[in-house]
C-alpha cells in the first residue's frame, strides 16, 4: 500500500462521444457509449448508460449493469489551465482511460482525484490514476481497506483495489487553477460520503448522496441519520446539483434544482413511515413519489422500480 499523506496536517455544451462509431460497435470497449458533457465551462461530466437494449458485462444481474449502467452514471472533472480534479474514476478501467485521454487532450498535465465514497461504481477506474494524488476522507480509505476482499469478489471484480494516498477529515479546500473547491463529508447513502461544492457558481457535485429518480439505500440501519444529514446538506449555498446517477439531459443542461435534496429526503421519510404496510410493495414507484414527479424535482425512470423494491426489502430486513 502506498504511504498515505495526511491532508489534515498539512451554459451547457455537449462534446462528441469519446470513441468513434467503429469503437462503439466493439463490445470489448466498455466505454464505447460514453458521452462527454460540459454543463458549465471547464466542468465536464462523463456520462454513460441508459442505452436501450445494451448491457456491458453480463445478462445476469451484476453491479456494473444493474447498479450503474442501466440507471445512468457520471463522473466529473473540473479543469482550469493545465490542472484537473477528477471526481470519481467511473465504472471500469476503459471509462477511466477515456476520461484521462480527454483531459490530456485538453492539455492537462496535473490530475488529482477525489473519491465520493468506496462503492465499486465510483472507484473501478482508480488504477488508471494510480500515479496521481487520490484524495478521500478517512472513512472511505478504511472502508476500501476493510472491503478489499469484497470488492475483489464482485461481478465484475475490482482487483487490485487502488487505495487513496491523501486523506482528510470532514472538510478540505482545494484550488484547481481558477476554481475554489470545498470537499465536505456527509453520512448520506454511505457513512463515508464526500461531496464537492464549487462556491463561486453554487454547484454541488453530489456523488450518491443525491439521486434521480430515488436514492439507493445501501445502509438501511442508518436511514434516520441519512435524513438528518440531508437536512444539513440543504443548508449549503447550492444553486445547482450534479449527481452521479440521474438524467443525462438534466445533468448536461446544468443540473438539478436544490429541491432534489427535499425529494430524496421525503422519499426516505415516506418509506420509513410506510415500511410496515403490507401493501407497500403493490404500489408503483411512480405512485409512491407522485408529489415529487408533479413538482418536477425528479424525473421518472422505469429501472428505478427495481431500486424501490430493493429499498423496501432493505428497510424491512434492517438490523
């Protein structure tokens, strides 16, 4: 393991796909359908998935296809002059290589990486950035170390698990050329969440702390804590939100309004309030979140019906 450096001590434009049409036909290139968006000048979203009829890894259920690609997934990069800050390394080594290739094509010579949390679809490309500074909060580093065998056994596997080499606690400020970036720690979705706030433009890179259509409950025993932390997140000076899972058009168009926070919060609270109802499984997700859909804070996407069913089961089986 690399020696860790303690950091606590110290309008929308759409780019062409990262691959050619011939490459898009090659099933061996996981990043063939990657789309590069620029919701703000110098802020890039690397979006993939929501491609009808296409799976990347297997017809059987797996984290890459069902937990990321089918739902739509993005990682991000903030670029200024010759510097870039990458937020998550995407869902495969091919995706990470495409991100790095794009950045180097822009003239970037210094890349730093921030990990939003330890889950596979956010760290799968770490090996491509192994020569860079990889920043994470201490809980993320611990979770990655504790779950290295779990990650290696996943389908597809994350092996080796390339660890962060620079750690922080709770809050860290970085300068990326002209950009001021605040790294803030939140216990939402997973205990080790890190969001990026760009205070100059009021944009939040949310990782999995926020999601459209609904959040995925990965730590059901901490759901009340997640609701409290969503209230804390709502106190930040946010004008636009860019989550890692959501609508390509909404992300490419500048992101979600701050009411995405309330939508995610209300979904969790409503689930908790109704989880004992034996008829809960019979209602569709569309009916369950009808107020949020009517308001426009989230957009209905049918694959989230399965996420909703998984969330119900997770809460009913929580310890």
